C-alpha cells in the first residue's frame, strides 16, 4: 500500500455517556478499545440495553487482534457478553476488570470461550503493528488505565475515564509524569475521556466524601442507608471504614453490589475487618 492510513473509528461513546467503543485500524490490524453499553432513554420502549453497532467489525473479523479494556464500568465493558461471541477475539485488561468481566460473561454463558489476558500497569504488549502500554489513571473504580498506543504513524494516547485526585481512597493517582514524558517525545493524537471535562472548575478529592460519611455514621441515631454504584469500590471502602470506626455492621443488598463486593474482597481491592460484614437475613435482628 503506497499511502497506508491510520483509521480511528468511534462506534459509540463519542459525545455521549455510554456504549464506549473505539476502533483503531492500520492496514491489516485492528484493535478495539472498550465495549460498553448504554441504558435506553424514555423513547426506546421495550429496549433493555443499547450496544454499539459492530457490523463494520463483523466484515473485518480476521483483522481484529484484540479488545483492550480501560476499566470495568458498564459503559466500557457491558457489551462484551453480546459482542464477544460474534467476534471471538482475546481481551486485555487489569486484574479487577478480569474478575468483573468474568462474572458478566459467566452469567451469559459466554465465559468458556473467552481469552482474558491480565496486563499489569506499566507493562507493554504487541498486537499486530500496535504496541500498547497501560498507565494508571485515577477514577471511581480501582485499576482504571489509560493507554499509550505506539503505531507506525506515531503515538496515540487514550486517557480512559480519569479524574485528577491527588489523594485517592484506593488505587493510584493519574500518572501525570508519564504523560509529561510522552508530551516531550511528541504525541500524534490524544483521546481524552472525562465526564463534564468541558465545564470550568475542579472536582474535590474522594476523601471529602469519606469525611461526610464518617460524620453521618457517627451521629445517626439509627440505621444509615447508603446508595451507590456497585462499581464505586472506593466509596464502599469508605462506608466500611466508617462502620468499623463507629462499631456498626454493614449489610450489602442488590445482586450487582454483592457480586462486586465478593470479587473486590477476593482480589484484595476491598479490606473488610472481621465481624463488620453481615448476612442480609441477619438484618431483622440488628438493633
């Protein structure tokens, strides 16, 4: 090919919150970044979930080298149980993402044929003509990663979902020094993904929420009921820390929340002192 082109094809997630999927294509190699879903709006009657249109990928299935996952939120991994059986390509992600993705695939009976590779932060791996490196970014779920993609045309940086929090509850802060290093070397293209990034101002640290939770837990005369996204592991940790500090017990309700807590504890992302977590059937006997 005289003039090879690097193609960037967003199949979802551009200018919308949900169904994130980005295709990077160079001659005979394709990599996919994320495979998320979106929840329907009120006009989509009878629709449970919205997933990206992958017809372009089905036509070029033989060129796909893998799906790279930035983090395990539904809008980045929720479509995997539906698209993976059609594409049958390997997945590359971090340890926590693998645990949560495996649970989703098992539920849809799609785990058996899945090839999930765990990539530690800072390490590099090659997919066709692409060389990819994970770098840590701070987000509301641990093990969130940005991607550095070395291509024959130049370097691409995909931030993943990120937040600039210098005192995160768990997980690493965003690796700004690695980004500065890349900037000095020269970057062909930056994909930057952060909700409300176009608004002025800044977001306070997650630790601010911990202080409020601690005060509420200390002063509440009765039970404290907290609702949060199941994937917000750092928030769950703060609730557990506040409960332990004030001699309270924690009851986890909801299938998604129970699954996430179980996986996060098994993989070491949640630290729960003995005697704090109680079974839901014990709730009726609690004061």
